C-alpha cells in the first residue's frame, strides 16, 4: 500500500490535470466563432478581392490592344492592296478596248476633255490676275476672300466653264459604258468582291478595336473606384482593430 502522503500527491496532480483539460476543452463551434473575422474585416477582404478582380480585367484588356491594333493595320494594308489591284485591272480592261468601238470612242473623248479641263484650270489659277488678287488677300489677312477666291475665279473664267461643260458631257457618255464593260468582266467582278470583303474585314477589326477601347476606359474607372473602396474598407478595419477593447487589439 502506498504511503498516505504519496496518494494525496497523486490526487492533487490528477485534479490539476482535470482543470487544464477542462479549460482547454473548446467545442468546434466555439472555436469557429472565435476564428470568424469581424464584419469590417470581412468587408475589407471582399473589397480587396473586388479591386484585384477589377485590376485583372483591366490588365487583360490592355494586353489585347497590341493585337487589335495590329489586326486593324493589317486589314488596312489588305484593303489598299486590293484597291490597287482593282484599279490596275480596270485600267488594263479599259485600255484593251479598241478606239473604234463605242466604248473606245467614249473613253478617248472623256480623257481628252478631262485633260483640256485640267489645263484650263491650271492656266486660270496661274494667271497674273489671280496671283495678284491672292497675294493682296493674303497680305491683308483677308480669310473671307481667300476662302472664295479660287471658286469665284474658276466660275468667272469662260474658258474654264466651256471646258467643264465639255468634260461633264463626255463623262455622262463614258461612265455608263465603263460600268457596263467592267461588270461584264469576270476578273473585275472577282476583284471587286475581294475588295468589298477586305473592307468588311477592316470594319470588323475597327469595330473590335473601338469596342475594346470603350471597355478599357470603363475598366480604368472601375479599377480606380474598386481600389478606393478597398483602401477605405481596409482603413476602417485597421481603425476598429486598434480601438481599446477590440478582440484583435
């Protein structure tokens, strides 16, 4: 049998252990409640997550801009190449028509009238009278006269007006024949359709770029707003945590 004093000591140790265990025995529900963030901390965390998401969206939009700009430029190059190709083909088709045909006669008359009209305009605007009026108006900084001088000079020149009338008449005969000639050529039809397709692709690329620009501007505003809200929410959480008696203090 153990001594009385030793038995008493064992009882004291067991009792002490029971007190410690009892104090540490916290249920899972109680522990979860203790770990749960305060409302202001939860709001701050949510605000920071929202700000991060807004910034990610803005970054993604910015990253796609180079590709969108590249697509627009490539589409513009394609349109120019198609337009140049069509223009070259049109000249080849027109020039291949003999001068003794209906179209050939209309083409030659139109080109001659156009050349005559251009020469008449150049002569009128290069005359000493026109230059004198132009220099006086420019020296006097007379913007109103400068704005109308060219038009009024050409309209008042009988030679220019006669050449213009001849040009318009020749053009009225030539253009319908030209349209009929080109539309009847399979190569021209294919090239024309190709140009229209390229122009549509350009419009689609420009629309996509403009849409992305609009979205980026909106995303910039949203990111700034979200960042400001996150800063305010974090400051509020920090202020509450620093108050005396706060369980975070």
